[in-house]
C-alpha cells in the first residue's frame, strides 16, 4: 500500500460489491484518503449496500490513527454538477470507476439505466479527469475503470484475449462496456489521461450481488424453489474470487501507463486493457454441485436436502454466452499476478458469510 500513501483515491460505486472491498483494502494502508460515491439505487436490496457501507465507516474509524480517512457522497455519476463538485472539492490523484448498471438480462427490459450510468456517468468521469489538468495542475495520475468479460460476446476463440476483436456484442450491457473502452482510449489520446480498463470475469464472494447466479441459487434453494441452469448445464464460467479481483485492481492502480509522444508530436495514448479472471472455466453443473456441498457444510441447508428435485435444465437465455475464459498472461507479465483462489474455497467463504448475514 505504500504506493498510495498521501494520495486521495476516488472510488465510484463504493457501496457496491467490488467497490466496498477495494475501499477496505485501501484503508488498510497508511495515510490515505478514500473518497467514495454511490447512488445507492434499488437494483438489488439497498440493505446490503448499507451493510457494506456501514462496515467501511467502522473500519475507517479504526484506521484513523494510521492517517486514513473515508469520505462518502451519495450521488449519481450521471449528474454532471455532482461529479464536477466532487473533483473540485477532493482533487483525486487516482480514480477507480466501478459505478455501473450491471447485469446482462436486466438490460433487455431496462435499457435506459444502462445508457445513463454506463455511458453518461462514465463520460462525466472522463470530462472531470480531463479538466483536472486545467491551469497546469497535476490532475489525475491514473484512471482505472471496470469493463466486463461480456464484451467478448459470442467469441468462439478461447481463452479470451484483449487482442481479440470484440465488435459483436450480444447485449446492451456489453455494448455499453465496449463503448467505455473506446471513450477511454479517445480521451487518453486527446488529453493524455493515463487509463487502464479491466475486464472482470464473473466475480463472486461474500457480500456479493444477489443477482449473480451463486447468490440467487442460494436464495432459491433456501426458499424451496427450483433453480434454472441455462443451456441445459452446458455453460462454463470463469469464476473469479473477490480478493483476487481487488488484488489485481490494486496492482494496476499503482502502475499507470507511461505518457510519451509519437513521431507526430502528439501523445501516444497512455492506455492499457487487461482481463482479470481465474483462467479456469467451471461447468455450471459442477459449480452447482460444489455450491450445494458448501451450503450444507456451512449449515445454510440441511444435510438431507434433495437438490435433484430443485434443479431444472433450461435453454440459453438472450444475451448469455456459453463460455467465459480469461487469458491473464498480460496481467501476470506486467504485474506478476494471476488470480488463483479455487472455486470451492471461494464458495465456502460465501456460504459462511451467508449464514452469518442472514442469521441462519
């Protein structure tokens, strides 16, 4: 954490799954000011966001002696005056944009919120970064932003590489994330903003998003409902544990792409793009089997639970893809890091958290 000492780090989506874990990790360092912003919308239960946020405030208070501060603003990134005021007041050194409307299937029936959050919100961040250099100010040293494995669409080549052509999205969500990458590249070229995009692969863990499969399956199994396994169980996902995601973000944050000039005298875009995935796709049927075993072991479900009667194999859903598989060689080459947490270990930690959170 020494790279972030005496820095102000802005984390958007601070009450979200990845954002809250990142803020907590940053606050475990010394002499750092973490500024978080989140709209606290009701895409999923707000109480879970409040739980994460409460934990952050408690942790930050305990870290005050180490020179750590946590400031939180409730606001919408799509509101430009809010973003401009935020940058003017706190003058962040590093910006990590995690705020976004997530979910592939939700984008089919609710397109407006994706345009607002993922496009307009991100544009406002880019503009604020651009103007942070006004008057010769040092400005933002590094912009790190979340993309998604969804940009690969129905790409048949695996593992997915950031060198692959990804111009055929199969969901609006994916299209907005690819658009963010293009916008960031343009701003890096035009205004010399060091920018790094991270394509996350199916992030899971304690205090995660209830709309994700592992969380939703657990809720349904507890309620005695049937879980639907898409593509008749023939899907594979590169599940990436939250601690691995945060470790990757921290390493990337500390190493901004270098600024340089091209032969034309104009900036060579200080721009990078990486996958963060486990590089080990798991079959959904195997995933459900491991999840069920860990839920029983944790006492979330009884030992005699009849899983077979609560499973249904169904066709592929619109916007979904059969496999996600990350090529993380560039991440390992540039940062000496490769996600490694085994799926069973990650699901065990989730099951134990779930039992405690819901007081089972």
